[in-house]
C-alpha cells in the first residue's frame, strides 16, 4: 500500500504525463516476537509499472498497472534455547 501511495504522490506533480517506471527493491525485515521464534526476511527484485493520465471533465484521473518481479528471497529463523534450572 505504501508503494501505491508513493507512486500516486509522484503522479500528482506531473498530471499530464504518461510514464513507465522501474523501482529496485533491496529490503530486509527483522521480525521479532515476544512469544516464539523471530525471523528475518530479505527480498531483492524489481517493481515495474506504467501510468496513463486521462482528462476527466475539469480534472485528471490516473490509471496504472504494476508488476513485482522478485529475483531472490530468503527467510531465516532464529531459534531460542530454553534452559531449565
């Protein structure tokens, strides 16, 4: 959802341009949980899309499409050891 909001913000500044865009992804997310195991997730890839701006009455509307191409992804779990005393 954040990616869509970011792209819509960019199209508001150039209302009459039709565009094709590419965004490179290199993300790492560390997930920790209070109960249970935590893990990390790494995503690498491309997000590709196109936007078409159409005049509608006195304003403009933008129609777009995008695809996510993930080239690599990895998940690694973090094991916690329970120690009894």
